[in-house]
């Protein structure tokens, strides 16, 4: 297994996007990449959407991850910073940036419908992750941004998310709401719109009134939002941005990783590395069948048990490698890095360093 | 309803419960919400239904005399607009659909492969949330009926799935308390998936004397493999102890299979081995 794809990642990117389904070790992988970058003298910031306590612990952040970058205490030529994505606060920041007046900011931020959009509109989390990435990329403190994307079924969610609000605002309902009423005023006669009355009956009239107020308050900001979204999309697609697909050595997550890679390739986005976490390590050179045969021939029951154990572990590894093969076929075998399941849990910097040592082929674990 | 963090084997456990219940003579319906095609392959002879929020909302609007809205707006538009205006409405229509299936009397047990743990709470909370914010109308009525289902331990239980590893155990403990306190739903047993109950290894001292006569490379392989497995098992044992200690509800252990992805046969074998589980007898 060559370490080259991982080396390229660290040395040649200014943005690394980690994609993959949930539970495959994406956040840990992002942290490991950041740690390695710092070891190589870069100033890296890792953005995670996973509020897992464990990562904060592993990085030595006693009070947990914050929504502002915090510097990790590290003996390294470079720097490592970490932060957690705060979807709602990021969205508020965008509203402040593009509003024409403080009154407009207040009207929007206090609106119930806006609070729902900031928290619940599908794709908002991905959009804000992309937005945060863009902001950090422009921040002089850092020269590498590693972002761990929200787990999703669709790799394109992240690529397309910045456009989600534009599409939402372009929606015909919005245009319906903003229809100039008689006399040229931008006032909506809900009573004259049967469709709005009907929606009001489903969701309740208070809720509807809130949405109407939101669209009125938002008027004038669409262009700013749209241009910003275009900038964010351009950065995501720039050559300095690398995509890493993360999976674990199981059939279902590999199948999703294959699907992710195919989608990215379809969009002309190159996948720099495909990292497969938690594969059983190799024990000796033989096959599982060899070990089973040795177990069968063993007279001593203890020796038989030891060989059976080797046979079990090799069986798992062989099946895992079979599962991983299709990922090599779509991403390129040379881009696939298989990392071993460790005999302990990763819960501190040493654990992250152990993974980094495997990922980048360091001869020994450095302390 | 089966819930758990991504990657812990929620879909496997859904299949195993469904298989065991079907083998016990119950009429079983399996429901999946994430568009995962894998589930049907794990229980090829059982009825598997896929429910998506846009479809459920569409059906809901039609059933409630809002066919014109459903017709005039494209589906994503409906979900985005209505879903954003009243968050949780997409969840509530899915839960409403599940309730409708449960009420139909066609099945003795409906097993739902639920959303991942983080979303499980918001998913199940959606009914209470909407009941607070929407005072009247069809959505409110739907929310009330769903709440009735969730609060009735004879009809509905949540089975949480975890692995014997630190993060999944932490998350399952948090989720269990949140579900009990905030949703008020009855928790079934916690299923611990992938527990290593394989070959019994000799102690390290016995092992080192056994391998003493072998060549160095072979001895090293046998020793390293045994140490690796012992230390994984020790980690598992500690995590199981912590789970028992922190979460006083019954556990069901599902043994690990020597595979990197289960098949229907594995599911049958696991279901055969499933004993002492109270998960499926009580709920409808």
C-alpha cells in the first residue's frame, strides 16, 4: 500500500474535504490529516460537524470544541487548530453581511420561519460547512482547511448545497408571495391566494404569516447571497481543493464510498485519496485456509485455538479486502489507503499519531 | 423502531428482529426510511416497505383534501416550503404513515429501520414539537395520534443498537435518556451488535509455551494475532461493563460473524441464536 495519495493531499491542497457515510471515522480522519499537516509545518484548521466529545478529548480540548478555531497544544513545526461548525451562527453571519440595514438584520433574525431555515432546511448544514470553509480559506492564520462534511447519502449535496438557498428563493411560491398586489405594493393578499390559504390550513396561519414576513424581510438580499454562493462553489471546485472519500472496511460503507466516487467523477471532481478505516491487520503471510489447515492438524488444543484465531482474523481481512476491491476499481488502486483496526480505541493524540503513522508510512510512532 | 449511530448495524438488527418474529409465526412488515436497498436482500421473503418523506407528505396531502396543493407544486417544493415553515412535518407524516400501517391490523409486528441516532430524537420528538406549535388542523390531529402511539408501550418500543466500543456506547446512553425523558417512548432492550464470542484463546503464558517450539515467524504470527484479539475483547468487555453500569435496561448480545457485510443466511443464523429477547412479543 503506497502512502503517496496521502502525501499529495497534505502537500498540495489548501482545502481538503472529507466525505463519507456516518460512522466510518471521517472526523478522526480529518483530525489525523490536520495533525500530519502541522507535523509538516503547515498551519491547518480542522472543521468538524461532529460534536463528539471524543475528538475534543483526543485533541486535549478540555472544554470541548468551540465554534471559533482553537489552537491545539502541540509540539510541531506547524500549527493545528480545530473548531466545530455552528450552522445557525454561520447563517446569521451571512444575513448580517448582506442586509441593507440593522433593522433588516433584526427583522430576519427574529423571524420564526428564518430560524427554521437556519436550523432545518435540507442542505443548510452542508451549505454552512461550505461557507465556513470559504471563510477559513480566506483567513490569513491558516494555509490548510480540512473539513469533515455532514454524513449524507449524496456526495453532491455538499457541492450543490451553496445553491440551495438560491433555489429556494427562486421557488415559485416565493415569487407568488412577492407578487405585487394592486397599487404596486409588495403586500400579499393571502386571502386572495387559494394556494396560500390551503397551505395555511395545513401548517397553521401563524406559521404562514411568519413565512410571508420572512420573504418580505429578505427582499433585496438574494443577489448578495447568490454571489457568495457562487464564490463558495468556485472554491470547492478549484484545483487546490482535494476530495477524500472515507469508508470503513464493510460492505455497506464501501458501497456508499463507491457511489460517492462515481458521483464526484461524473462532476469532474477528482478524488485524491480513498481512505478505508478499520480493516483487520494482516497476521503473517499465509491465507485463512492455510491457518485453518494448521488448526485442523494441530494436536495440542491450545495450539489449535491459536491457529483458529489466526484463521478467523485472516478470514475477516480477506473478506474485507474483497469488499474494498470495487473502490480501487473506481478510484484507482493507487489512491486507496487501507488503515488497520487498532487493538485499542483512539482517544488521545497518540492514537491519532498512530493512525497518521499508518497513513503516511512513518517508520515509528512519534511522540 | 430500531435506532442507532451510523455503522453500528441498525439495518442488521432490524432484519434479525423481523426474521426472528416471522419465524415465531408473526405477520411482519419491515419499514425502511433511508432508501437503503440492502434491507430487502437481508429478509428476501418478508414484506419490506420503503417510506420517504416526500411520498408520505404527498399521500398525506391527498388524503386530507389538499390534492390541489400536491398537484400544483412539485414535490421538492412542497417538502422545502411546508417542511421549512413547520419543521418536523416531514417526520410527522412518516410517523403518521407508520401509525396507519400499525393500525391497519394487517401485521402483528411492524419493524422500522429508523434514522441514525442523532436524528432519531428529532424524528420521534417531531410529534411533541408540532403539537406545541400547531394548535389545530389536520397536522395537529396527526401529531396527537402519533404521540398516542409513541406513548403506548403496548404498541411501540424503541430498540437501540450499539457496538461494544467507546463512542457508540456513549451515544447510546445519551440517546436512551433523551428518548425516555424527552419523547416518553418505551425503550426495548439495547442490542449490542458484533460481540466477539468466537474461539476461546489460551492465556498468554500458556500461549507462549505452546509456540516456544515453533519457528520465530510462526510464533510471532500466532502471538500477535492472539494478543490483538485479547486486547479487542478486553476493550469490548470494559465497554459492555460500562454500558450495563450506566444504562440499567436489558441487553441482547448479537455475536459477530466472520464477514465484512451480512447476507440473508447470516441474518437467519443470528435470528436463530436470538434468545431471551423481549423486544418483539409485546409491541404490536
